C-alpha cells in the first residue's frame, strides 16, 4: 500500500536561477552581472572571473537555454508536470543594470511581470531568490562588492523595488542564495559570486569575507523588515547550503572537529533565524584576530529582521577526520571520503538519510518551517536510439530523498513546506560551467560549446515527477 503522506498544499516544484538559464544577457536593457563575465569550465577546469567581456572567452550565461524568449513554452511544460511552485531568481542587473542607479529599468521589471503572470495563469506559485550569484559587475569593480557597506543600500533598493512591484504576485522570497557557501574563502569562485569580492594581494581574506558577510546579513535583515511592511503576508526566508558534516569515527577529536565545521553553517543561520551572532562566532573573530566592523544599530537591525522560514539546498553529506596525516589541500583539509556511501561522477557523496538528519537538526535548532528549494542529481545523460533519455538514476536519487523527507515529516514531526527539484529543466551548472552536467526532467538540446537547437524534450523522469505531484507524494 502507498503510505507516503505530505501535508495538503505542499509546494512541489522545480528550481532554477536567472543567470543559469535566462540568456538574453544584454537584452531588455540588462546590465552585466558577475555571472556574465565567468568563463565556461569543464571537468577539472575551473571557471574564471574575467575583467569584463573579452574576446576569445566563452561565457555560457550569455545565452543560457534562452529562457528569456522561451519562458512561455517552458512554463507550460512545468504546468504539465503539475508544479505547485517554481523557484527562480530576479536578475538584479535586469532591474538595476549597474546596481547604483536611482531608477529601475522598466523593461526588466516588465519581463518578470510577464513571467509571474504566466506562472500564476497555471496557479504556479513563484518562489523568488533576490540574489543568486549574480551581482552587477559594476558594483564589483567600482565598489568592491559587499566588502563595501554601500552595497547594503544598493541591495535594499533593488529588493524594495521588486517587492513593491510584485507584492500581489509573489509571496515567497529568499534573500541570499547559499549564503554560507562563501565560508570557503580560500577558493576564488564562491566569494566572487556571493559577495562580489575581488581579493587584493595583501588582503586578510578571512576578514574581508566575514566583513562582507556581515554586510549581507544586515542587508538581508533590512529586506525582511521592509518586505513585511510592504506586505505582511510575505514569507521571507534565508537560503542555506546544507551539507551535513559527520565525524569520521567516534574519536572525540573527530566529533569536536565536526562540531566546528557545522558552525560554518550555523554562523549564518543563527543570525538569520535568531537575529544575533553566536558566542562561538565572536570568539572565532577574537581567536583569528579578525576585526569585523559592526556599526551602531546593526545588532538591532539583525534582531528585527529574522526570517520566516529556512530555504535549503541539499545534495550530499561530508565527513571529517582529525589528525589526518596527509591533507588533500588546504581549503578542504580534514575532509575524507565516507566509506558507507557512494559519490556521483563529480564526487558529491549521495546520502538520502543525510537529508532526514539535516531536516531534523535544522528544525530542532530553529523551529522554523523548512523549504527544500534545491535537491537534484547532476549527470551526463545519454540519448537512446529511440530518442528518449532513460534517467532512472535521477528518479532513484529523487525518490530516495523524497522518502527520507517524508520520514522527517511523519516520523519526526519536522515542518517541511515544500520541495523543488534543482534544475528542473537542463541549465548551466554553476560550479563547472558545463551544460553536460544536467539536472533536468526536461532535456534541452545544447552542448558544452553552445551548439544545439535548444529544443526541449521530456526525459523519463518527467512523467515520474508528474505522478509524484499528482498523488501528493503517495506514488514514488
Ligand atoms: C548550488 C547553487 C545552484 C546550482 C547547484 C548545483 O550550489 O545554488 O546555483 O548550480 O548548486 O551545482 P552545480 O551547478 O555546480 O552542479
């Protein structure tokens, strides 16, 4: 017997980000975002942020999958799958092309009016991320991104503009996508994309990143407060990349290390959800000699801007071991392979039970509704002779995760309000810049070099997910 139970009104759907699928990078008055100056990567080759548009570089975001022109056709496919919600971001540069203008770009605002109207036509609830790795490049170059406190005001102006404009069309908002991703400040890519930071030679990188994060947290809190004034029915969330960390063994040192690694997530979530930094955070600044400037009034703002729910991405778990003899590299020191679980082709350790665990620890800590706004399986799909893509491996991944989410709801009592499959339509992978790392239930004919007709077709997972939604998760 089918026994999976999901609450009535559960928000099943799909998720994307503007810069990973829209294309039309310079259409409709849009300005250049940081994503527009990121080169294509490939297996083993890192993406790079260039100094603006240069000849000879391929920028996958420029055309994406041309959702900008095709959105009606794509939304119709989402509706066919029965989506209750659709998560995307508003490209900041469509609204404020450079980021520091006083007046918004009407053509950009109109595009999202049209998109939201199209979604609402099918009763699909838009779920909107305000900042998903796509800061105006002008703010990066001229202001130094979020290391500069002025960017708080620019972001707030952007958020206020779109929240006012779409106050009757959008109810669910999130401020910064995966705000905790930038904890890996040794890596170049993530700080760039979240905060728009360009490091100088003599930077104390840790200090620069945590200062920028403080500005983002203040900006987020201001937006939560303003949003609730614009429409008290708004649900405004944060968005956390949740990779739960396990201790490699029951060695107490492993356990303590695990606790410290988890703090790299709580650092952000505590401020978003409790309205204040944890004591461990302040001690960390002290221990590491970081001078984080908190201006008078900031603490009050953080207190007044607590989020309504926690949006989270979940793809994998990780494990740490203290006293490692050899370290793979400094940025990922102490991370080890978990011998109990398998990894994807990109080394992401697949762990459905880890999702149930994650939902539990988040709910225990904050007692806020949880919204899984990203979960999915990146793979190289093969087209069969009959033209079909039999992505049963994707179905297996999604099914196993949905089953664990169901346990968290029904066996543990966690309040989960929705679930959106990441990259419900094939799009450009953020981490690698590849088109061939596909997540979609809808295939898009486009390759790594940008060739292909852009035609859409259904994969096996399309009908499977349609049934899942139709049966409200009873039929997996
Ligand atoms: C998250 C990002 C998304 C998305 C996803 C998959 O970190 O929020 O933008 O891309 O991961 O990652 P990737 O595209 O690198 O496979």
